[in-house]
């Protein structure tokens, strides 16, 4: 586990939420099930054009919300909960992330960078590695 955390720290510097997700939830069924539901909901959820660098915060918020109850719930109950929460929150969170991302892109454009280059290097960038 320490090796995984070290690799994450090197590959995703400054992303403490990502480290926290892996440190606290790596071996839990809840994290694996939530990631499975995210994959079903939006296969590109971990790329910057969706939740990207904000995915860890999104996941951490959901997992911590019912932290005491995950072990009491059945797999089906957790799956249903994750489906409901994704229907309820995913799009709002994605829109907030994209707004912030576009603001950053706008700042780069003001510095004279090429918009096609910016999008090419950021859209497909994976900011949450799946376990």
C-alpha cells in the first residue's frame, strides 16, 4: 500500500484528496462498488473532460457521508445508493468542475496559448487512477 501511495504522490502532486481516498478506502467494497457505478454511469468520469481532477473529492464526499453504514448495507443496497447519488449529484459536480476548468483555459488563452493544444492536452488526461 505504501508503494501505491508513493506512486500516487509522484504522479499526482498536490492531489491530497486522491491520496486520502486510496489511504482510507483502497481495500473496501464501497470504493470498488462506487467506481463500478461511476464506470456504468459515465465511462470517462476520471478524465478531465468529466470529473477529472475533482473526482477524488466527489468520491471522498460520497464515501464519508455514510462511512458508519457501509458495512451494515448489502452490496445491492450500496449499489442502489450509488446509482441514486450519481443521478442526483454527478451532473452538478461535473458542471462545476468544467466551469473551473474553462476559467483556467481562458487564463491560458489570455497568455497566447493555442486553444486546440490546450484541449488536446487536457481533455483525455486521467486525473483519478482506478484501483
